[in-house]
């Protein structure tokens, strides 16, 4: 899991009396604790509320006005579970969009599956988001490719298109997504006949990569695989 990012958008249908116009409430939880996701935080905190106002000015959706509610899952599994429980059991949500990182979405998926609340994540890539013990979570969906698919396709691209046969792989040891997809790429690259000359990790707070890159260069690798958050790959 992929595919880090602590934005959880929540959608729920408010119960309205016959004397009051029906309303649909949309919400998002955007956390500053996940680097490299400024674009999604901006969508959740700024762009969506603006579109909500525009939609309401035109009569809402299906005759119902929209309210946008923002929550913060802190890009933390425990906090994400707390938020999901709050939305499902207290606010009685009818659907959820989020979370963004796999580590936050996996516990959310278990809660919404039990509550039968349709949920979709835009970027959570770990297979466990939608499958548990070999069984499909039929209320959980995603709008992205899973880690095994991404890693295998990238390995094939490196060999078939780039014509590379000797790979070096670097990954962030503190990031489940980075580590998971690095392992998939390594295994797929070898299975397709390539050699992995170096498989090295770095820490999330590292700023000097000179020694690591020297090791990669000495390995004789002709292609480098590095899948990490945007702010680290520069």
C-alpha cells in the first residue's frame, strides 16, 4: 500500500423530515502528515467545497442540497478506524470515498464491510484493501492498480521496452507501499529472466544518498527502480 495519503472523503445521506428539503452530505478528511500528497489535500480541502457550492446554487443533486464535512485520519491506521467507526455508526453514512494510503484504508475496509457501506479509495494499492483471507470485500472498491500489477508491468517494461537486464532497486524501509512494490518488481524482474544486482533500503529521514548510489553504481545495474513519494524521488 500503494496507493501513503491521508485524505479520506466521506459521503453520507442525511435523514430529512417531510417538511424539510432532503440533503446529501459529502465530507473529506485531509491530513498534513502524508508528504507528497499536496494535490489531493487541495482537492479535499479546497476544490471539492467550491464545487459543492456551485452544485447547490444549481439545485444540488437529484433535488438535494449538499453539505461537505472535513475529517482528519492523520494517515494513521488507528485514527482511520476511529473515523470510520464514527462515520458508519454515529453519522450513519451511506457511502465513503477514502482513505488514500493502504495502511489507513485496510482497517477502514474491515469496518465498512461489516457495516455494508459502499466505499472507494482513489489510491490505496495494497491487495488487502479489497481482499481478506482470499475472500473479496464486496463493499470495498478502488480506482487504481494494485501493487502486484504495477510491479509486474514495470518489470516487463524495463526488460521488453528499455531492454534492460540488470536492475537495482531502492525503497523506503518505513513505507509499506514503497517496500511492497519494490519486492514485487524484484521478484517479477527475476522471473522474467533479469538479474537484480542491488536491493537496498533507505530511511524516511535520509537526505544524503551518495553512499547508496555509489553502491548501486558499483553493482553494474543498467536500470534503477525507485518507487517512493514525490518529495523523496527528486
